[in-house]
């Protein structure tokens, strides 16, 4: 495994991530500019949403849409991609709170409640969540499609998706989970939003039912692989590179793929999920996709990343 994030990403993917990050960050800056009479709240929202980050979920929106409809579709994805980043940013702000994981460091910077205060962080997360749906409502898409995408994001974000996964995660501290229970928890906590990102992009790109089914299988595989790799990095990565405290899961006695399978078993699981994602992409390509190369490179990156 490479020790360099740059080495882990092919040049084509780097260019794609730079371009799509610039698009989503511009959309977020416009959306978060001077729209609140509460100055500190707005500052905290910008801090959480526009700080350093992978922008993986927005990238999946853009990559899934363009795989089916070409790069001309990208402007239609901007608000949806920004909505996914708002939901992700809100989840991280709340995840870091003292009542949750109680983290002081996120992406190499003080967490939102450390940089500001706990009440401001809670409110910033609340506001980012609602901002996501405001962005989707105004997306330049047909009304029926916008309604479907709002439903996708709401389901993935709430009590049947990400929030449910966080609740299960908190309840699992100091408990022994089976491998299937751990898989289900992470399908909700991490995987639901990643899957929604790909599905939302695919629907903007005009996916057929078979294409949407295949993109869902792809995204479910890389969503779980992302968490497996997170568990591996929590053991092997340096805090400086990781951008958050190394060894935090073990310190809290949280069940992980490494604790259940061992380090090599977790690496094998990540490779297995990567192969599953690649097979799903083969089906999408066979069903008339324009180009799935970026989606394949994203899957490669998920299991090779170092932070």
C-alpha cells in the first residue's frame, strides 16, 4: 500500500477530484454566504462545510452522472453534490460532540465544538442538514426528479440510514458484535450516504433500472470498503497523516473489522469489496454507460487511501 495519497490516486482521478471539488465548494460558498442573521453560526457552518476534506460523496454524484450522460451533465449535479456534502459535514460535526465520539481533531483541525463551542456546533450541524434540502429543492432538474432525490437523501440521512447507524454504533461500545451486525451498522452509518450519492448522480444522469441497480451494488461495496479501510487506518496510520486521533476506536472499545478479523483479515475484506465494486461496474459498462473509468478509480482510491 502506498504511503502517499498522491501516489494512490491516478492523475485522471486527481484532475477529476480537483475539478469537482472546485464546483461543489463554489456552490457551497454561494449557498452559505450572508444568508443568516447569526454571524457566528454562519462562520461555524462555513468552517464545517468548507474545511479540508476528500469530497468523496460529491465526487460520486458527479462521477455516477457523467458515467451515464457524459461531462455536459455536471452543472446539473452541482446543487445535489453540495447537498450531500452538507449532510456529511453536519454528521461529522455531531459525531465529534462530547455526547457522541468526543473528538478534538477532525481533518487536522480543531473540531467544530472546540473551535467555537458545543451549542454553536450543534446549531451549525442542524443548519447544514436543512441547507442540504434547500439546495436540492432549487436544483435545475425536473420536479419529479427533484422529489425522488429529496426522498433518497432523506431516507439515507435519517432513522433508516446514517442516523440509525450512529445510534447502533453508540450502543455497540463495550459490546461484542458479530460480523453481520458490524456490516449492518456500517451499511447504515457510512454506506447509506455513499450509496445515496451514487444513486442520486445516476438518476440525474438518466439511469435505467438495471443501471441504477448496478450502481447501487457498486456504491454499497465501496461504502463498506471505505469503513473497512477506516478501521485499518485507525490501527496503522499516524495521527498527523490521518487528520484525527489514531487509535480512537480501540481506546473507546468500539468493535471494528480489525478487532473481529485481524489486520490481514480486514485487508482481505477490503480487497473482496473492491472486486465486488469492479464487477458491478462491468455490468454498468455492458449496459451502455459512457465511461466508468472514474468510478473504477474511485473504488481503487477507497481501498488505497492513507487518510
